[in-house]
C-alpha cells in the first residue's frame, strides 16, 4: 500500500498547514499506519541553512544534518519520529538535481523543461521518503499559498500523480481562512471559494477543506462552502483558534478528519488511542505550577526563531506539571549595566544558539548573573560558548577572552574554529551538522538527567571549546562533563558549586517531543521550580 495526502493552503500563508499535516499524520500513526511527513518549500534556496531567522524562523536540523524549515521540527514533535533530508524539498533542491543531471549528459541531448523534467524530479522526491522507509501513507505539505508562481510546478506534479495513480491513492486537503468582518460580525467564504477555484484551474479538486476561523463555524457556513467548492458537507472541517497547537489532533479527531481521509483513501478505519495525548493536553492547558524562564536572545521579536526551544520547555512542563512562562529578553538590552534589574525574579535563564557578535556582550552579562546568583542556567550551542567566555573573563581574569568568531586576535581564544572548518569557504550545509555521539561524566547533572553514559545529539556550529585552555578552565571550577567519544571535543560543561548550570555544544531542543520531552529540559524546568521554592522560603 502506498497512499498520498497532499495539504495545500489558500487565502494566505501562516494558517497552520503544518499543524494540520502533523495532526493527520499523528491520527494515522496512532491507528497503526506507517506515515511519512514531508514539507515542500517553494523557495529557490537549496535548503534553509542560509536563511535569516528573521525572515523564515528557526532553522531546524535533522538527524542526518539537513538544515530545514521549522515545520520539519513540528512533524517530529507530533509524530515522535526522526525525519531525514528526504522529508524536505525546495525548488532549489529540485533544480540543483535536474541541472546536475543535465550537466552530466543524462538527458541525452533532449531539451530540459519544467514539464516533464522538473515535475518528474518532484514526483521522484515525493516518492523517495516513502520508499526509503517503507511507509504506507505520505502526508505532503506544500508551503506557500495556491496562486503563488513558485508553487506551480509542484502543484502540476501533484496533479500528474493524481491522474497516474488509482483514484483512491491520493487525497487533497485544502486549508483556508474564513475572515470575519468586525462591523457585521459576518464570516466570509468568498476568499475560500476563490482559492478553490484557483486550485481547480490547475486541475486539482480538493477532497476536504479545513477552514481556519476564530470561532466554531455555523452549519450554514459549512453548507455554503460545501456547495460552492464542490466538497461533501462532512468534508468541510472547522479549525477554530485553539489554546495550543497540541489540541489540533483532538479537534480533527472530533470532527472526523481521519475518517474522511480513510474513506477517501479506501483504508480501514481503526481505533485511535488518543488518551495519553489528551491527558497531556489537559495538563498543558491547566498547569498547577508556574516558573519564570528568561530566554536571552538576538531575535526575540520573532519567537518562531526559537520555536524548538519554547516547544521543548512546553513538553517538559506538560510532563512535570509546570508551566514555563517565557520572558523574551533582548541580549542587546543587557549591555547598559541593567542586567541585574532586568533578570531579577527569573527562576531560570536560557541562552540559545546564535551567530555573529550582536548581542554577545549582553549574553555574557546574563551568564554572569546566573553564575553568581546561582540561578539555573541552560546554555545551548552559543549558550555554551558564552558560558566559557564569561568564566574565562570573570573567574580567570582573562578580560579579553573571546571566541575567534567575534575577535580573531583575542589573546585567550577559549572558543576557536573547529579544525575541520578551517578550509571551509562555502556557506550552506558546511557547518558541523547533525548527529554526533557524546560520553557523559559520572556524577554530573547531565549524566543524572539522561540516565545513561552515552548519548547522541544534533549539532550546528563551526566553533568549539578550545582544548588548549581546558586544563586551566577545569582547574578553576568549570567541569567538562560531556565529550566526543575520543575525548577530544567538549560537548557539555557544568559548574562546580552551582545548583544547575549546564551548557551544551549541541541542540537538545531539536529532539524534544510532546510525548517524550528531552531529559535536559526536564531537569532544567525542575531546577527552576526548586529555585523558586528556595528563594521564597
Ligand atoms: N556561532 C557559533 C558557532 O558557529 C554557535 C552556533 C550556534 O549557536 N548554533 O559555533
């Protein structure tokens, strides 16, 4: 069996196609089907690695080191599965493959065209993850909005697949928006009608419409959409604003989207064991305890830049019954000497990954505050590098200590370019990326949190803890508690005499899932609660 569900978007972007794709993927997986989720990003970029988080949100890294769109992270968080490079396609990737084939003479002198060569390559890339993983059902989300020039070749490829495959092998879900006119309090269906018309002009008739709206839809509106868009009434599914994205599978289940899909694809309807999911959602939405966590970053205006981190805190919180109220703190605002005032009252401080010099001095202020005030500290990637620099400057007195990323001439380059990076000139896909193993030290916080000696985590960096300074830093109380298997690369540091100070060179946020939170995030949020009770007693 090999079936395809295609999820397109209408009216405008940002409607939550990713959440709907993840929800239907989850409902099918819980029924026992093997599912593969895939994102098509119609950008010309070959991958998301070179894209600015301001424009595109977080860059998510897969196990095999592909730099992808944040939707891939959402799929993993919902499905509790590891995806790979094959689960992410961009226009750039498609053309890159076709142009490479053309240069090597594989087209035997034929004219290379969008139809059939580009569309054939798209179809091959859509089939690939299902074939690689022997998955039964592929859920493929097409980024952007129907009507965009960029998505045309992709939609044409989907149209071809629909015609080439048996009728019940494909199912199209169109996610649209129903705006409400505030003056008349009226929900308008016209934009949805137009976007379906646009889709039909390309030769695709949606099988189901998921309508985003601020409140549940009246029956009359559902009937109107069904009539004008030529979709069965029960295949018009409302998608009102929800308290959390993890509520969406429960709602889609309630409205029977999984049954409509099963009917359309002619597959067996099986029980959907949603109990564990539902009880976690209930805890998430009614937390018993709350802590204040400050995230000191560079892109705080756009929370999507750190989405895996806020999600990881949320997962850990749902399991520990603690909600982390996140305060987004601009690192640049801490340089003026106001750090202590701004950070007072926080139960934990987290410094995420980042690039370049902007905000680093402010992050160092935040590390110093967490270290000296004994506030739980969790450093991720650049957050480890800042912790090492701060320690070198303020404990060892090396006032010029720095990373060579920001000061190539520092007398104390405590963070320096990885050797394997010294010859790299190309951007995009050239960092130390993807999964690497670490060995944990006995008696460390990290070892306790993970409950095992060896771990694998995902990386995305060019600089590392400089081994030339390791002895002196360790002599002063900085503990290296995780290294690469050969002991050469420092992966985790902790501080002696501090209740919870853990900084890691990797990105634990990428492997936290709703059903299985990351052990370090769990440990961090628990330590925030301890900090809260000790400071109020
Ligand atoms: N800029 C640092 C490096 O390249 C940290 C990267 C990160 O935080 N992801 O090593």
